[in-house]
């Protein structure tokens, strides 16, 4: 590991923050519940997207006890459209643990905090510093970017080695007297000024000490190891209709969208034809020569997956529901309002296809 210069920059950083910081509802407060909730919502989510979700959650769940008393279905319905649904499930599990194990009080011990569902080093450090002003340096994507450029660190940031090296450096730079403001300032500096593409280095407060500027490496830092190729998946959804009723099931498998509701799903290794669909309907649902309409196809991009989804409508469905005990019937209008569903299905429901068929 390189020997990094130990210059102090906290005064310049905090002065910059005083002038440029955004007015956000989870700032300048010491409520660990709201701070924790904002951090969970903002994981891998931009502020502009996460802000309305934060407001919805704090309005419905003003305390950790209110959240702990909720159900997974209620939380996921409120979370709908935000993605990475495991965050919502972990948020509920964490709230329940805080109420049952800590009497509704967030622990101020780092090791206790990271042992809770969905809380890692970053979230624990954020809660401890922002809510309790304890000296724990945060390390998110913005901090990685600022430090890698300031100190010319080319260790790929998506490796355990980088997490250890950057954490050590961030801790050494932390303003121990005001860790909350320091952490907010360095993250805000990365979010607003030291941005990923075309940062305004000419107007940067650290232009005279930034190694990346001096070495002309701003556009090459930070570095990352290449990701694995995206997984390609083929989903065939069956929209079984009976008048204005539709059949759905709750997704129980691990992975994306666990706990959300969906139309009965037939996943295949490749795109399939109507003959394959008819064969599956016969084998799985006991249907004989049903009317099948291929009405909608979508390509849905996720971080690690690309999903090709086909929606097969089976109007005036008649089959033995006891043969598929996890399937149940709901009003079509209730889907997406009373039941949490993936964005992929919501887009389908917002199209005119179902409306036209049900007329």
C-alpha cells in the first residue's frame, strides 16, 4: 500500500459544505430512526428518487414501533417501484429486532448495530455519527471517489482490500470533534462536486493538493473490477382472467421480488412459442385447448439481470385452483394498490391491453 500524505482538509471541506449543502429532511436531526430509514432507502438510489419514498415511510411510520408493528406486505407495497426489495424486508426485520431486543432504542455500539438485519459498515457508521456524533467514518461511493482522486488510490473499490484501505484512510482524516458534519460534508462533496463524469476541477477547493489532477488521472479514478456478464432470464406470465378477476401468487423464492405478488410464472431457458405455452398449461394447470393471447412483451433491465417477459392472457379461465394452492383470485383493480407487485407488472397493468380485453 502507498504512503499517503496526511494533510488536513476538514476545515476546507466543512466550509464548502456550509455553502453548498442541500436542504434534506434527514439532515440536521439526531433521530436515529429517521436517519437509519433514510440511509436504507438511499442505498443504490439517487436522492431525487429516494426522497418521496422517505416522506411516505416517515408519514406512515413515525416511530420504529410503528414500523415494527407493520407487515411485510404493507412495507413492500409502500416500497413498490424503488427496487432492491430485500432492503424493505430487512428494514422491517431490523425494526422488529430493535423493538424486541433493544426496547425500541438504537444501539450505540458498532458491533451490536452491524449485527442487525440489513446494516453493514456504512449504515452503522452513518447512524452512529449522524445521530450520536460518534467518531465512525462513512465509506460510500462518493467517499471512495473523493479519496481515490485526492490520494491517487487505484485499488479496485469493489474489493475487500479497497474496503480496508479506504476505511483506514477515512478514519485517519475524520474530524473526531465533529464526525457528523465531516461525514455529511465529504459525501456531499462527492455527490455535488467531485462527480463521476467531468467534475469541475478548475473550481475545486482541493485543486492544489489533488493527486488525480496533478497526474491527469481524474477520469480514471476510482477503479473497479469488471462485473460478471448479466444473467439473461425469460419470464412467461399467465394472466388468468375470470371477468374482472385475475389470479395471482406471492413470490416466495429467494432473489429478486421475493415477497411481491405476481401473475403465475413460467420461467424458461429461452423465448418460447405458443405451442410450448399450451403444453405447459396442460401439464401444470390441466387446461385443454384454452384460448391464449400473447398480448405484451417487455425487456426489463436490472443491475445483474436482463429479463425478457411475455404476458400470456387466458380469458375466461376455468381450472382447478386446488391443483395450485399458492394461487388465489383478486379483483383486477386491487392489483398494484392492495398488493405489492414488481414494476414490470405495474407497467403491464398501466397499458390498455387488460382494459380492452375486459370490456
